[in-house]
């Protein structure tokens, strides 16, 4: 095993490793975020070396799971990865999406507020480059309405303006201010505030930013996906199928401290953050290492840093 460097953050050293093969080998399971870890966005696809690194983990006997905040259903994501050469059983063992978790909650009607009308309004319109929200609600009791007075809640779709991703979430502020007047709760199926898209990739607004602004205005939001415990509990069910029953035996690897790292550490799962690809890489590039890490709360500080999942 290659030795890592260390960087002092909030008076505590964080070991830094160049890639997954150099990190301590004591973990039985590896749980990967997708965007910024092995996936560079729809216009980039797989990040260099990711396919080989994931196959190497499986060959070493590690159980590799993927936990993504995408609102696509798991089957659709598995097929997408297959088209890019990542195959279940060879490069990973299971995949869980926030969209899949949301669908289960809607099917079982386990929302934390009353839904007597069984209707929802969509925030925004369907994103032209992503599949719609319809599969999530298929065969559930909930139907979409265009009229806010008929709805029990607002479902946040992938935000955009005229088909274009945005980098500033406050372009949606006025719309959200009007929605706050309805008193309706929002369901946020992807707590990530930003995601990497484009080529070159850049951080663009996602559902978590909309939810954050709505909460700041006094609205109520129900979050699904990382960092919520339900997401990590769903991942652990996947590991239990391979006789891994303790969260401490699994290493979460992500690029987002607020969702990937915080959620894992609150669940009792060690976590590593990627520093040269994805969202944290953006922050380090813009703010410098000390400020980017210094702004994190204690639960967002990782156990390890990985420069990349794999060598370039």
C-alpha cells in the first residue's frame, strides 16, 4: 500500500491518497457516488481510469455499491453505465438511486405530511436532456396537476430555464417566493445543490438549491437521497446481501461534503472525498485548500482525501 500525505484541517490531519488503490485495504465494501467520482456528466461520460479501478476493486474481493442522488430509476442508470462499458457484476455489485427511493416512498405513501388529494404540482418543466419524472410516479396513487390549489405538495424537477442549466440558483428566487405563498410543502428528490455537467464540466444548479432557497423563505421541504439516513440504510441493505453488516466496514467515496460525506459520517460510515474531480475540486480551485476545507462543519470533514478514484 502506498503511503498518503496529510493535510491539517481544523487542527486535525487528513490523510491524502492519490487513488483508490493506495487507500487502506481494511474496508470490505466501497460505496461510490457517481458524479465527480467515476462519472463526469453526460457530455464526458466515464472519468479516465474509473472503469479499470472499479473492476480492480471487484477482483480484489471488495463489494462495490453505487449510491447516486440522480432522480433516474436504478434500471435506467444501470443501462446507461452498461452503454459506457460498466457492467454489474464486473465493475459494481448494486446501484441505488434517489429516484428509486422516492418511487418506493410514493408507492407506499410514506410522505411525512397528509396527501388527501393525491396530487402534486411540478416545479419547473421537464429537462430536455434528462428523462422525465413520470416513471417515479407510475403506478402510484399520485397524479400531477397544473393547479396549485389542487395539489398536496410540489415536486422539484431538474431546474433549468428554457432548457439551459443555470449556475446561479437565485434566478429562481421570484418563482419560489410566489410558491411560498401557497403553503405547500416541497419534495426534493435530489438534495445535491449542484452537479457537474457540460464539457468542460461545470457546477450547475440542481434540486437541492431550489429546496434550500424555499426553506430560507420559510417553506417546508422533505428531502430524499443523500445525506438522509434512508439513503445509506438502502445502501446497507445492498451490502447485507454480501454479508457486510457493519457500516464501519464500508468506505463512502464522494465529491460533495454536504451530501456524500455528511450523510456517511452521520450513519457511522467512514468517508473519503475526491479533490481533483467533481464539486470539491471546484471549491479548492476557486478558494484554495484551507478555505474550502475550513468552511466545512465537523460532520462534513472526511476521514480520507483521494485525489482521484484512479490514476489519469
